[in-house]
């Protein structure tokens, strides 16, 4: 389940086997005392906490994506990079022509991983202000402010005074809505200073 995206039919068969374990009685008709969805509900919602297999399969694949992303020098990371994204990072990797089942499965779970990923700001030299997820906020890690048309490739490093290790308040207020400025200023300033 952690390497391949299983077809819906296979996931349905696994779920049926689990349901048969709970409801099957030899020689008698099967009586489903409670719906499978209710069994999959969490304990505090009145269920038994069983896993739904499709989301579990996606979560396991997203975990593999995270391993490839955070350990690019592992054997799997090097193999996938050489084959599928030799000139870019895993985040920018395309589907490519004739992909393997493993690669197709990993890319199907990449959006799930991307939904919870955020850049940690230090120098900001590789973080795009408008395209990269970098602002600490609960739902979205991107600015609420509409993209400035004059420079869509603006880097976060231009918003930092690297000598003092602080944000440039004038630039922030000139580019962003007050809600974004407030969220950006919550990023600790000690992370912004140049490391010696």
C-alpha cells in the first residue's frame, strides 16, 4: 500500500474481506449490524476507528513522497532523480513519458504532500514570494494579497535586511495586505540573519 496506488476494485475487495470478518456467520445469512462508514468513524464520534483503505493508501504514498523529498541522496531518491527529474527537484518533477507504476503512484499522492508543505525562511534566496508556500498560517501558506504584476518572480530575500537580520517593514507594507504583513512578521528574525 505504501509503494503503489491500488485500484479501487482491490481496495473494495480488501474492505469486503474486513467486513466479512466482522459480519460473516457460517451457514447463516450475513447481517450487517452497522454501516461500514460508521465503523470507520473515530472513537470520539461513536465509531471503532477502522481505516478507510483509499485514504490510507494515499497517505502511505504521500509519506513515500516525503521520504524522496527529504532524503534526495537515498538510493530511491537518486534512482528516481536520474530517471524522472534529472534537471529539477522532486517538487517540479513532471510525469514524463512511459512512467513506471511506482512513479505514477507517487505523483498521484504528491498534491496531498504539497498541501501541508511550507518553506522555512532563512536567507530566502530560493523562495518565490508569490509562488512558494512560506507564510505561516493555518490553511494556506501563500500570500492572500494578489500577485504584484511588476515582478511575479520576486524572491523573499529582497524583503529581508540581511545585515540586521530583520524584515524590511516598508517593503512588506508596500506589497502585502495587513493580514499578510502580520503573518510574515511572526517569522522569527533570528532565522533571517546571515550565518557566520
